């Protein structure tokens, strides 16, 4: 498989899932979610979807709620992205934004 196909598909999957959550989801919690990235397995069978949310729920509960909706999201994804097999989706809370803010605060305190 070509080296540019997997990143292109990962980007397309991220964009499609963002659109699904914004337009198709009935749950208000799902509408507060922002997709920040996607890691796609080389055999295209598995995708880790990284997200952040504006909700005040604990991270573990957020992950649980989104992973419960993954069957619905995967079904909608299969209609939007042209692939032979739609990958299994695993949603993971993205802590990189909070980590970046923490590092920025440390740098500001040093100045």
C-alpha cells in the first residue's frame, strides 16, 4: 500500500466523523466533541480517534459514552467514506492540548 494513502484516509475519516458528530448525532454530549486526530492501522482494520470535549464530565466517562456510540458512528462512516471495510473505531481522549497549555504556563513562569 502506498505511503500516502493511509494519512489521506485518516484525514478523511477524521473529517467525516467530525461531520457525523455535528450533524447526525442526537445526543448533546456527542455534539460537544471535537476530533483532533486519527491513527489508522496499516491494514485499515482499526482506527484510534483522538478527541476533546467541552463537557465537564470526567475523561473516563466521556470515553465510555463516545465508545458506546461508535457502532452508530461507524455505520454512518461506512456510508460517507468509500472503503472496502470500515475500520473498527476506538475513541481516546486527547490530552495533548492540556499538556501544551501546562508547558506554556511553565515557560511563562520562568520568564
